[in-house]
């Protein structure tokens, strides 16, 4: 069973771990740096855990000794990333469709109205894709 425990500080994390962990837990995600105290807490309450994950930004801050000790016990400590920032509104297929239409000579204003995408966004997509001078050439 997988459990995700998120907290603002170590004290809150330890409290939440008390409530969330059982012997059935084999995987756990924590959003804070796994310190010795936190890991001992996890291992005491979930002896069958085989994988502990934390954010990729915190993983390099974990002691190599801790990672090695866990691996000796057969427990993986791995970075696990969640997407950060605002999700994209238009997927890559939409961007490719805009570029194809530009290459066919259709003006950005027509693409905007045809696809229901703001004109400024069409220009932004073209700029990001490296299509130059779309405005000047009439595209």
C-alpha cells in the first residue's frame, strides 16, 4: 500500500506519520527532507516499507550514509517529482497544429479564430517553436 504524507514542518510530519502508517504500508512519499528522526519514525511504524520517496530538490540534501544504510536494509530512497508550476493550457499537439497551419501559409489571425486560441498565444507558440518573423511575413 502506498501512502503520501505532506506537512509544513517536521513536527507536523511526525504527527501525520503516526496516523497514516501501518504494517501494510510498503511505499511512502514525504514532502520534507527525510532526516534520521523521520526515517526511524517511519521504520518503527511501517516495518514492511520498501520504498521511501521525497521531492527531487531535497534528495541531494539527504546524507549518503542514510541512503546507504537504507539500501543495506533493502529500502530504496528515491527522488520523486511532482510537476511544478502552472499546467500548460495547450498541449504539444496543438502547438504542432499551429506550426503546420503557419507553414501552409495561413495567417496567425485566421489560426487564432479557427482554433479558438488568443492571437497573442499563437504568436507566443510560434516564438517558442523558433518560427521567425511570423508577423512581418504575413503569416
